[in-house]
């Protein structure tokens, strides 16, 4: 029960962080790539758009609720592990390294949750991206990086980079897809749809390789030169192999979608749905990996 609680708490935390990074990044791009004459109206919020993207707002609010809930789940898991009552939580936060990391994580998660619930103005977009980036850094204290005595800063930087780049990749894909669906439902001009996908394709071309690279470096650090048979014989190695296979399929789908966008076509809806579904499984596997000991430890 305790193990499953922390896995789901971490998976939900990743989900909320990725949604926040994706929404914040695409929101910033929405204004920075407008012409000067078109920015005056866009300095306001979503309410100025005659075609409000209600699905995207709904997903953002759901992600905010997740980020508000996760600290309670993590606190409950820690208290259960230490066999301590809720009344001891304040002491745990004040007097332990885990508690200080938990406090930073909670503050950044709740600030990000508030930003997610606000209409997406220019200021909110920048604020959301900054708070979500701070949350990505705070999340480095949850997994193996928190116990890395040899390279503590490098380990956390790699973890934060991985969270941020995956958020820009998968969170950006989700909100671009939702915006496209909302625009199509309101008869939006195809050029506007194409511009969204072209912007996202440019971002994904950069962040997807960075996400893979940061994940590989983190994995190599944890495996620490173990023999392949030792790695594949461990639970950690087997889950890492599953995650690698899922990511490889996502990269193949993404490359095919990028080719369609480069030709001026829209991405295939079914392929986008499959890629997002695979991303959800990757998040769940990742949440399990962060609580699993690598071989040799």
C-alpha cells in the first residue's frame, strides 16, 4: 500500500509538472511570435479570444488540482514509512533534510497550481513557465538524485533538465492538440492551425533529443558500469528497458508527424493520441523507477 501510494503520487506530480511546463511554454511562444501590431489585444487573457479553449483550461485546472493534492500524498507516505502521526509533520519538515526538500516542493507545486488556474495572459504565461521550472528543480530531490553523494548538483540538474524537456515535449504536444481541436470546432483558419503545429514541431525537434540525452545520462550514472546481464537481471534494468522501448516508439511517431508538418499537413489525430497514451505509460514507469534501487546498490 505504501509503495503504490508513492508511485501514484510521483506519477501525478510528473503529470502536473509536465502539463504546467507545456502550457507555460506554448503560452510564451504565443506572444513572442506575434507581430507587434497583434500583441495589444493578446496582452489580455483568454477571455479576449472569441473561441475560448475550454478543454485546455479544463486540463490546466485538473493539473492544478493534482499539484495541490500531491504534497499531501507524499507527506502521508513519509509518515507511514516512519510510523509517525500527522501531528509530527511540522517537526519533520523543520528538522530533516527530507522536510526541507518537501517544503520547497510543496511551495513550488502550489504556486504552479495557482498559475495554472489563471487565464493565460502574457504575464501569467511567463510566471507559469518560471514556477514550473522551479518545480522541476525541486523534483530532483524526490528520486535517486537526492541520495547521490558523489555528484549531487549534477544529478539534480540532469533530473530537472529531464523533467523540463519532457514537459516541453509531451505537455506541448497535449496543449497544441487541444488548441487545434478547439480551433477546428469553431471554424478556425487552417493557417492558424498550421502555425501552431509548426511552432510546436520546432520546439519538439530541440527538446525531444535533450529529453532522451538527459535520461540516458541519468541512467548511465545510476547503472555505474554494471554488466549488461546484471542490468537486465534486475527489476530496475527491466523497467528501464520497457521505458526505453516506449520512448523509441514515441520518437518514431514524432518523426513521422514532423515530416507531415514539414509538408504542410496536419498530424494524424490517431498518432497524436497514441503518442500521448505512450507518454502516460512512460510517466508511470518513471515514477516506479525513481523508487527502485539500481543494480549494485
